[in-house]
C-alpha cells in the first residue's frame, strides 16, 4: 500500500502524458518541489483571453503554482524589462512573444538563456511527438527559441455581411474605391502586426500597391486590438488587416458573420508560428517554476489547451486537429511563405518594413 501511495503521489504532480524515464523521476520531483517553494512563475505575453481564461487556471490547478502574467504588446513588455534590468530588477521568467521581439531583441540583445538544456521529460523532448521529427528550436544555435505552432495564416478578416467573399479574390481588390476608409489596421508606424503585414504586402506586391493601400485607401489605424475587432463586427471598418483569431472567435460564436481570407490569387499562401515563440529569461527569479511551466505548455495537455482556445495548429503529432477551421492545417505538398522564418524576421521583414516607413513619412 505504501509503495502504491508513493506512485500515485508522483503521478499526481505530473500532467497526463508527461511520461518520465526512471532516471528523470527524481530530478523532476526535485524541480517540482523547488518550484512550489518559489511560489509563482512570471510569464510575459500578449493580452489574449486564452491565457487568462484557460492556461492560467488550468496550470495552477495542475501544479498549485500561481502564474503572474504580464500582458501587453511584445515591444512594450521588452521596453519595460530593459528599464527594470537597468535598475537591477529581474522580474520575468518566461516569454511568450512574437517573432520580431524574440529574434531581434530577446535573442539579439542576449536577454534569454538556452531553453534546450532545461527540458528533460520525454513528453517534450521525444522527436516522435513532433511533426518536424524534433522539438523545433528556430534560432541559429537551435538552443534558445522554440516554435510550437505552424498554421496557415489568414491574410485578413472581413465582415461578410458587408464585404462578399467573391469581392476579395485578390489583394488588389483591397484597392477598390468603395473600401476607402473602411479598412482597419494595427498602427503600422510601430513594430508589430501592422507594420509586419505592410512589409509582407511590400515584399510580394511592391511599393505602388502599398502606397495605394496604406495612403490612398486611408485605413484606420489603432493600437487597440479589441477596437479593431469591434469595428469589424459592427461593419464600420468591415475589412481588418490585423485582427487576431482569438479576438474574432467569440464574436463568431455570437453570430457575427466574420470570415478569414486565407487565399488570394496574387499572393502566396502563408504559414506562421502564432500565437507565440517560447523563451526563458536569463537571471529569472523563479527558475524551477519556469521549468515546470515550459514543460507543461509544450506538453500535449498544455499545448492543446492553448491551441483549442486560440484556434491554431500545433507542431505536435498527438493533438486532435478536427476542431480547427478548414484550411488552418498546412498541407504537406504545398509550398507556403513562412512569415516566422528566422531569416525573414531578421533581415527581409526589417528591410521591407523600413521601406514602408519611408513611404509613411513621405506623405
């Protein structure tokens, strides 16, 4: 009886499916015990409802470790972190951030530690669990930055009560004079989704198209994601260049006819690693709690919770993807433009974003 009780005790601390080898049992239990003593894990990421409503309560219920969540735009969070670090304050354990911030700032400015050596459980490190044949570290050293998602990305959203799908067969359809002032975009004058989308349009369709779309069509900019989604649902701006799936989905459930545009005749189909790339901060205050969190969020349980809430495809092989909208899961024999490709993020996107900003300044 005593032996059986001990087995149940150990398993009770582990998420279903977090299978361990005998050699890792003791180390994992030591990590869990130390994490409990640290008392929390501090995670920084975008203010999405999946994190608030799904991830935080389920992780805390599983391990008894609270998550302190720092929510905001990646660029805002990093600016805050840099200010705090200059004062000798180190508050963040884990980053769930976009590719630009991850590659150019967190990795580029050496604000993160290697993640690979911290991962020990077969549930996470076993290559057979992953579509790539391995856990995908996308940084040049293949040690720091994990990509856990890969989905066919929407090019933009429309309100189908106002904009008929047949009116959006090509990117050039966005230039129709009837849509002047009817398009919303995340503020493209700053680093973020708005300028990333503009860079992509510039790369594929050229300067003239970008000038016509972002200047002549007078898109309405905002830094408030909810405002863009509200405009989309109300039909005041029935075309949204940068709305997010997790913001739109609740409104779809309420009956609003909101639709993603995945394919256009004059642009390549796209995949990306949204909603986040995973890294761990250096000089993190709760190193053991951070290890527990990154193991869980990459496990079948953790990643499936996030993927279902966000509506995206993961890179794990053991997650049922039948819940996804048609077209979200990348097809094996299709060549996609990868918007999270490291070289594109570091060089290509930056180059075309700066070209785009020159257009904005010249108007």
